[in-house]
C-alpha cells in the first residue's frame, strides 16, 4: 500500500493491494445497519465511521517497492471514512426528510473541519457513489470521505483557473458563472433563496448538474444555519427530479468541491457540488470511452439546454 507518482501525468496514484481482496459480504448482512459491529443500535440519525478497507491510513505501512528519481512513492497517509446517512436500510438520500439531510450536512461540515485540522490532510473530499451500476456493493444509504495528503488534480485545476480569473478580472470565476447561468436561465433547473442548481453551458455529463451557494464562500463551514437548510432543500429537490424523470432510484456520483485544508488562503474559490450520473437516457449508459478516457475530451451527445429542460420539468414530489 503506497502512493505512486505518475511522472507523465504528474499525479499520485493510490495503490492498495489489500483492498482488491475485500471479502464479499454474506447475502442479507449489512454492516451499516443499527446494531451491527461498528454501528450503535440506537441514538443516532447520521454517523461517520472509519472505512474498514481504507486506501489511505493515518498509520500507513512503509511502501515495500523500490523508489528512485524516476519512480517515486510515498506512504498512503490519510483517512477514509464512511458517512451513514440514516439508520433506515431501504431509504435513499432522496427519500430523507429535510431535517435528516440537514443533519448529514452538519456532519459533513464537522468532518471537514476535524479532518482538515490534521497537519497531513491537505484536502477533504466528501462524496457519494450511488447505485450498483457505479460499483457500490452496499445498498444502505451512505457516502464517503477521503482525507488526502495532497490536493487532487481536478481540484488543483479548478484552483488554478479561478485564481487566474480572480487576478485578471478581480472577480470570482464561479460567481460570474452563476450570474451568467441565471441570466441565460435556459440551463437553470431550480433555485431557492441561497442556492442554485444548473446544468452548466460546458456540462460534461448529460445530467451532470452543479449546485452553488449564491453567496461567495469556500466551504460548508462558511454556510449560515439558514443556508444549510436551503442546501438540504435544493439537494432533495434535484434528487427527486432525478428519480422522477427516470422512474427509478437514480444512480450517480456526487462530489463536494470545497477549498483545500492546507492552511493557505483560497479567497478565489467557491464551494459547489457536482453530479456525474452515468445515464444519458432511460436504460442508456453514458460511457467515458476512448475519446473521454484516452484523449481527455468529453463528447456530449445532446445539448445541456435540452437536458436541463427535462430536469426542470420533472416533478419534485
Ligand atoms: Zn443496512
Ligand atoms: Zn464566488
Ligand atoms: Fe468543481
């Protein structure tokens, strides 16, 4: 188990030999249900627990491959946690009450702060993989947190472009995008007092919506209590739209993009949520195939305006 440096793409790869040998769980057993080994039988609505098969660890083993100037490695130091959204095994985030979703947001904020304080944690990445089609093996509603010892490459790119924009224009790149999307209106799906959800002009996934706070801020912990409620409410709104449009429990990857936790200032960054749902139509999967994976260029087979309209018109109840 170690981090290996890719000298061509100049990024870290998380190598964990042990994780590939994760045991298959017996049918009908859920490690996230109340009363199982790591989960108290009662007295909680949301819970974070250590990931039993972490790819980053606070006490990583020393790498047991050789390194040299070309092939560098370093210990997989970090933290992997699981966030259990509810004691209810059969629910999904979309089914939960606003109060329950608010409790998840509070826990996310707590974990961001707590993990971010660790000297070796440079970035706290909060996310959810949902659905068997994404490779999730446990149905119990849950998300995950990776506390990285480095700033991951996509975040780095966002930081670089927003820093450049800030320097050249004296404005937040994301605030400008929000304003532009609200003006254009055709790609906006829903909004409330504090948050807006749209499929950007430059969307990468057919249903790859973004959610932004309207106020310029860099992390969950900067949200007021009212804003956290607005966040819970818009999350539920878009998730219901997904489920209703497809008439199924809609699978997705959902990630929170917050500022790094390396104690440097990031005044130009703006917190947001991104979704990457694997569907492009009912029972049609969007593959990141050769052009996306091998060239890094996305092909979008519809228009974001049409996909946004579908979601806008999809019921929320
Ligand atoms: Zn369960
Ligand atoms: Zn902003
Ligand atoms: Fe982002």
